[in-house]
């Protein structure tokens, strides 16, 4: 069966898209889970019943995160700003910190009963493996 889905990039356009036939949503990337929880609550209040999966992308470097913030309009929470400052001269450690941050997001989202998790792994298997291992270690499916 063909499933209609769309990426949700803010606002409550999800309701209009659901009315037009979408039956599955994936958010754009975000770094603060509380932003998603507020969005989910607003969407549910607006009558959105279709499942909303969370799009999570680990940051791998300073220029990449700057580009993502510029293109997506995402804001950076204080913990990420601190990680960027802490590892600004160590790109390997910054990459690992970004993957760990994303894995912690996934676990928190799973524990809050989200409909689904979508990892933007960017064709890098170590990211996908780290995400799967973190979710499994937390006892989530």
C-alpha cells in the first residue's frame, strides 16, 4: 500500500497536510527535544492524528552545524554551544560528541513515547550503528 508522508518543518501545516491526505510525518532536524514535545502537543490539539516521527541528525563538525542552523532555522541549545566550544580544536572529539548528543536525544524521545525515530545518518554506517545501539541499550525498540 502506498503511504503518503511529508516532512514537517514547523507551524501547524501538518493539519492541512493531513487533511490533504498525508498519513505520516517526519520532522526536520531539531536539537532540543522540548521543542518537539511542544510541537507534538500543538499538533494533537489541532487534530493531527497521523504519526509524527522525529528527525534527528548528529552534528559532526562546526561548519556542518552552522550550515544546518542556517538552512533549517534550528536553534542551538546551550549544551551544544558548550560542546562546540569545548571541542573546537578537536574535530574527532567534536564528531563523537555530536553522535553522543544525538543518541541521547533518541533515547529521551523513545522514553517519551514518540511515534517513530528517523536518523539522518548521511550514509555513514557508524552513525546508524551508534543510534541503534543507544536505543537498544535503553531497552527501546
